[in-house]
C-alpha cells in the first residue's frame, strides 16, 4: 500500500485509472494461485510501493530505474536492485557494488540492502513493481510501466533538478519522459549486460560508467546536496548452494538478471 502522503497526492489520479484496478485484480488472482502451488508474487504485498514510501517527492535527489523484482524467493524487498540484509547477492547487485567500489574507493564487502540509499534521497524504482518467483518480466504485461512512467513524470515536472539513472533496456524506455527538461539523465546498459547484442542496449556499458560520482558531480554543480552512497559492511557470507524453497533446485542456476 502506498502510504507516503506526497506520493499519494501526486499519484491520486493514477490510482483512479482502470489499469491500476486490473493490476490489483491480477495480483490477487496470482496470490490465490500461489496457495495452490503456483509461483508466488515478489515482493510481498506490503513492499510493492516501498520505494515510494521511503522517500517523499521533495526529498528525491536521484532516481535509479531497473527492470523488475528479483525472482529468487525472499530476495526482492521493494527497492530496485536491493535485497534483504545479508542475503546472498544476485549477479546484478554484485556488479553494482563492484562499480561503486571502483567509483567511490570503497574497501571491503558491503551489504546489498540499499535502504540507506533511499534514506539519502534515491528513489529505487523498477519498470515493473512486481514479478513472479522463478520468472523474469512475468508482470511486464500488467501495465506497470505505465505507472512507473507516471512516477517519473512527477519527477520530470519538478523544478528541482534530479539525476535519473536508467540501467538497461527496459529502464531506457523511460528516457523520453525527461526530454526537454533540465534533469540529468545517465543512461547505461543493465549491470548484467556483458555485450551489446540485445535490442534496447545502450552505447554505454555499465562497467566503468562511474554513475555514483557522476550523479554527485551534477548535484554539486547545481549546488544541491550530494548523495551519501555509503553502505554498511556485509555480514557473514550466506551458505553456498542455497536452494529454492519452492522447488528444491539451486536458485542461482535458474535465475536471470531482473531488477
């Protein structure tokens, strides 16, 4: 449920649109199917709008847009690319933290829980806010991208300049929202993209793009507060060979990029 007042006001008309009722009905049907053994919805219902609930409209300094929630059971926490504290790092998140380590000079392993970024003014938004466990882009046809476009439209209309980081082909489809604005758009391939073959890839590989320092450089030039990208140290490494509780298969062998 979306409870943050400024986002509720900004998106009130969007929630009155028929497609949002269709999304709600589809999620309810998926949850009923899960009770019969079908794939579960990720993240849990209380976390679907968590990205918006953690940072108000006026506090957003940057937006990171990904694809959809992680498909591994229990990984998705409602924030794009983030996992629950001390969870095993998905490939995309490992690459993001590796880039942050090079870009920002970090030492040591860091937690993959990105809530501190949200608290520092980063809106961690996916193109689709829900997914099915075990699948990639399973809910892309629920018109979630229309909702995400509406959220980004709120940002585009703001007078305060914002950094928009679009990571991957699905995220890159929102670039036009910011055409003709003074916001800073940083477009790159998805963190897991190793080569430019797929439709929607960009001319900028994620590896070496230095998005974190670039975001702060723009904010600094605009005399706006910089983002604190720091994260707490990681806890003990999770046991290797974690299994998917729903199927008994090794989760790491079945999943693709997501988020």
